C-alpha cells in the first residue's frame, strides 16, 4: 500500500462516500425497515470490504466482512430485522470512519468486541447494547478536498456490481476485489442502473473555486461591456453574449450548490445518542432536506447546529415525568427545518420544552455585569433570552459533559454572522424555544441594488432589502423622533432610521433643526432586514440593479463589520457592499427595544386607532403615460429595468433573459382596454409576479412608487375581468390589476378553475367582511368555483347567523379588523361555544407580515389568507373542505 498512489487516493475518497451512504442508510432504517435500504447498506459495506482487502487494510476488510455477513442474512430473509441491530451497526460504521481518518487506516485498531457484537446479532441474539459514542464526542465530518459534479448520462459498460459514482480519473490499473470477497454481489438490471445511477466525475474543489472566481471576473467584464456600449445601435451580438454568460454563471453556481439534507441526516444519530445519554425520549422532525446552499456554507453548519440541538435536548426538553405532569406528551420533540424565503435560506431549530426563563437570564446577566439592573428592567422576554448569546453566560444549574459552561452560543452566533447570516430567538416559558437562522444562498455573486449617498455608491444585496420608501411632506406617516432616535412606523412596527454618518462617519448636510436636508422635503430610505430585525437606511437616490462579484475586505477594513465586502461595478467604479447584519450588530438594533420605548408614548386610544387602520401595500406603475395602475406589493417578486435592445422576438412573443431564465413579456394593452406602450422608450420596467407557475414579466413604462394606503376601491366603470377596481393614489385615478384573472386570460388551461375538488355538500361558506368592495370580491372568488356564500358585515352578525343555523355552515372566512366585533373576538366566541367550536375559521386580511399570521393562528384561527390573492384564498379554503 502506497499512500501516495493515485488509485489508493481514489479508493479513500470512494470509501468516504460509502461511509456517508452507510450513515444515511442507517438513519433511514431507524425510521422503518425497507428492503431497498438494506440493499443500499449491503452494497456500501461490500465496496468498502473489497477495496480494503485489495489494499491490505486488514482491519477494515475484517470488520466489513463480518458486517456484510449480517446484512446478507437480513437481505436474504434468513435473519429478521430488529431494532436492537442498530446499535452494533452504528458502532461498526463509527469504527470504519475512524479507520478511514486514522494515519494507519485502522491497522492497529482493536475490533474484536465489535466483531463479537455483530456475530451475536448474526446469531439472532440481541447483545447488551452499549451506548454509541455520546453526541458530545461526535466529530463533524472532515472536509473532503473533492466533490462530485453531475454530468450528462451516457451508455455505460461498467460492472453492475456497485451503485458507486463513476470515477473517470485516469487509473494505472483496475481495482478488483479478491475472488473470495466477491460472493453474492447484488444483482441490478442494466435498465434499473441507467435510471437510478447518478453519473459523476470527481473534480478538485480548488478547480471549482478557481472556476467560480473566473466566472465572477467574466460577469464583471460583461457588466462593463454592456455599460460601455449601451448607446450602440446594433447590440444583438453583445446581448446574446450577455445571455450566455448569465447561463454560464447559473450553471457554475449550481456546481457549488448542495442539498442541506446530508448535514441534517446526521442529527438523527446525534439525537438518538442524546436520548440515551439523557434518558429522555426525543423525536426529531426534519423538513426541507432538499433546500440547497453553497457548499462553503454547508461545510460550516454542522458544528453550530449540533450545539443548538444539544441545547434543545439538554436545556430545553423536560424529563418524561415532568412533561406528563404539565399535560405534555412524554416524548419531547425537536424540529429542524430549512426553507427558502426572500432570497435567503431560513433554518429553524425548535423544541416543545420548557422555554427560557427570561428572569433567570437577566439575573445571571446582571450578576456577571453584562447589563445593568436598569437595562434588565426595560427588557422584554425575547430580548432578555437573547443574552444567552453573550460569551460566558449560561443558566444551567450544573456543568455537564454536554453544556453548562457558557461556551458555545456566542460561537454559534459568530459562526453564522461570519457566513453573512443572522440568528434570532423566540421563546415562550413553558412552551418551548425557536432559534431562527437566516443565511445567504451564496457568498460570491449576488443581485444588488446600487444606491448613492452623498456622491458615494453602495451595493445593497437584494436578499437583505425588503422595500424602498419615499416619505413626502404631505404623507400621513412621517419620520418621528423617540428618545433621540429617528424612527418610522411601518405597518404598525417601529423601525429605526440610520444615516451613513451614524454608521461610518460619512458627513451629511443637515438643517439647523437637525432634520435631514432635502430641497423637496422628501426623504428616501431603504428598509433592510437582518433576521427579524428591520431598519431604514437613508439614501439620496437609486442608480440601478446589478449582479455584483463580492470581493473580501482588505485587512485594514476588517473591523468595519457594516461592510460585507467591495465590488467593481460595470462602469469600473468601486462600491462598498453593505451588510445589514453587520449594521444591526454594530449599532445593537433590536425592534423589541423600540416597541418597548414607544409603548409609553402612545395612549391606548391612539394605539387602538393605529391597529384599526387596515391598509394595503401597492406597487404603482404606468403602462401608457396617461394611465396609472397598481398591483398588491405582496404579489410582486422583483422589478427589473431593462433596455429595449435586450428583448428577443420568437414568433409573435417577446422574451427577456433574466438570471438565466427566458421570461415571457406581457403587454397589458393586449388584455385590457389601455392606451399602447409609448414607442419612443429606450428602457422600461419588468414586473415579475409572485404567482406559482406564472413566470412572466409585466411590462411597465415607469415605476411611480410603492404606497401603504387605505384601499378604498370602487367598482370599475368598464367590464374588465382583470381589473379589481379603481382607487385614487396621489390624486390620480388608479386601476388595481387582478393578477390571477390576468393569469387565467394568459394561460387558461393552467389557471382556469371551474369547481372545487372534494365533497359537493361541503360548499356552504360564511364570509365576514365589513368593506363592501372586498365583501363582493370574495363572494365572486368563492362563487366562481362553486361555493354557496352567505355574507355578514361584522363579527356580531356572523355569530347571530351561526347560532341560528349551527349545523349549516361548513367554514367561516373572516376579516380581522371590523367594527362592532372584530375577527379575534369572533373566533374566540366560536371556539368557546360547543355548537360552533368544530367549524373551521380562516382569517382573511391585508396584513402580509409573518407575525400577523402567527398572531391570528395563536388567537384560534385555523388558517390564514391574504386579500386580493385569489390563489392563496382558495388554497386555504380547500385544505379544510376536501378532507374526509
């Protein structure tokens, strides 16, 4: 055996892959027996055994041989599978991994006890299962210097013995297992192999990194060429090249993207070990394993997530007797979930344990001089709980092998922040704790908004940008000052407003009264977010959007955490890339602080009036110069400014390439009675709707603004199916476009719905809505798919109707903000009445924030849907009515 031999190196890489398959397979087997899983385990062990024997790895081959014999008997049905087998199986897997990572590849390892345990299992006996290594001893997987890149499948004449990836690296000789090691290979048909095997080649990670860097430089060159030749008449070749570079960029990014499931699967084993060590039954629920992240981010997730899950098990979950005494299930549950949200990946770790005692945390923080008593008294529950992220702070009664030293949560936080992410925490004493992690999908190339502040240009990643707000002197809501801090009330939530002078020391002219100077009196700011925290950043103007290549900061600027890096723009100018997370951390911005501060400055009556102001966010734009239109901002995915020369014609359709996708352009005068688009435009805007399977770009001549306004809609004077109604925005008549009706016109086969799938007798709805327009709109929505609808103007009318006929209505759909009796009081009344408690109630409201949804569900609503979102409304209703 020559460690430097290329063939031996290839075997070590393959052995690592097979060990990963083995761990994943054992995790699957733990959830339930499957013949396919056993076959997969057998093939993995068989491959390791054959290679180990060939290269003289005696202990690897010996242990694998015994392991394979047991799996063979289970596979052939000679030995019935039982749960007690998992312990020795996991122990054997750990031992093989230890050998794989040791300097002598396990040749000095003592495997006698492991082989004895496996032979006892083979003989049908359940050994006294020794606990597998504790979760505190579980080492994260070592990073491999190679990874697999999918390629196009082609004909294959290789042996069908193993489902291992195809290694196309040149080899001096073929590796074969010794004859005695090849008994009973798994039989796989050529057709099954061609369907199931994912052909791969092994590529050095360094090569992928260099490819990514070069792609970034090509993207920069593309941006510079497009800017340099923007006024050229014939740009068809340049535009075609730009599209190809966009496609290349997407493909290169995909080579670095990996599903997070590989990292998540290992936690099943860790939780299993923790349950034994702590003598607590624990159920781990995993969702979102297919969510993809850049490999460089995934590599850094294992340790911090392991720490969070250990804390859930050790600190969070109570012992079974305590849980039963509190009316909980004796089995504690930990949820681990990943999902895409707003251009980022959100990972949540949640338990249903005892939660964090905020009073105890504050007392410990005061004792450790982390905060003063005055600061502690002013803190809310969640804000106090976040003190556990401070170094050296722990509320554990005793130090254990798992936790209690106060070391770890600060490292968890700093790890996620180094990845450009943010971590937040929500807790409820007696109910559990949820940790929310926001991460970027990639750290290299990102779409950004380029803005100007006092002549300097800055790049703001779209993944951190929520919206842009222009405050005019005549607006109802203005920027206020609370405790010497400028704030803005955004849909009921206070957000701090910062200037670059506060953040970086950049000088900014101010008027004598201290307010920001502006010739027109208007103030423009961006709403940025880091996790659950939001803040406003004052800017002078918006330049454009651009895909930028983020370069790391020079060492001299490393202390400026409000910068994520720098970038060279298409016109060769340099822009600093802002970090919302860094700004929040450096200025200690927390929305809970502001909410606490303002509560004493607003009377109860004022707060009640603010709560009753149900408003709608609209994106206002123009198609022709004389006609103003609007669509709900909650249904807008992205707005892009493009040049006319970028459009490609195919037959009678126009397309534009955005981020590697060819998007069909919609000209509204084709579907609505509107004046045509002005012919002299050199650039216009593309509005991409946030509707599933409706990937189109709505063409607009200009974007006017986004507004947060009371939506007083009147019926349209013309019979247009895609117009919800007309309203007034800035004293200008505005048509509100119904995107779902528009989708039905554009693609009737995909979006047109005639009736509801489900029981025909479950069709009686009570719609509770105080606004006449929305009441009629919702009635139209429901009747269009076959419901029989009864209307009520407020909660009290709804209760009267329900009490008259308690067994008549199948479902109630209710607004939240209403006079006489609001939606919260309605659902409370229904759930407390025995005759009405079983009727599902869905909240239908204009509030789009996640906290509004959670508040509604906590109040007793069974579902939640957004007004003007037809698809969302109908899906929410169907979920309750199509079930048996």
